[in-house]
C-alpha cells in the first residue's frame, strides 16, 4: 500500500511541477513580445537592440535602403529582398518593421528582419 501511495504522490508532484513549468513558459513568451517604438525613441536605444516600429515606407533610396517614417520622424531602413516575404507595399500602407538598430557615428538605421502590414 505504501508503494502505491508513494507512486501516486510522485505522479502528482510531477504533474504539478510540469503544469507550473508550462505556465511560466507561457508567461515568458508573453513578456518577450517586442513593444512598438517610435523613430524618435531609437536615439536612446543601444546598437544591435531589436525594435519594432509602426509607420510607412515613404521612399526607396536604392541598394535595399528605404526611408521609414512615423509621426515622430524618419529613419533609413535596410530591407533585403528575402525579408519582404513576397509582399509589396506602397507609401500609404501602414507597416510594422522589426529589426536591429545600427549606429555609425551620427547615422542610425534599422536593419529590418521582418516587415508586415499593420492594416
């Protein structure tokens, strides 16, 4: 009888620990979401930080470089061909861009890794 009681308690402890672990993982996933920032906030962000911006691609400068604009300003966004995922946007399309901040002296740009429509 003690053996069955021990096995039952061990199973209950395992399931409790497993459930707690899964709940913590779900919370970690929720907390890891990237907050949407503005162009003006990028100046205070460290290099190589990942950020997400919401705005418009207003100009194509060539060589995979575009001007990204939101209500607070402009930043150059480098978007390579593979990052478009077969989508196209016009200057009136509101998009989310996610990427790494690159700083070179007074020049700050965003190396985009993902772009998607915000509409």
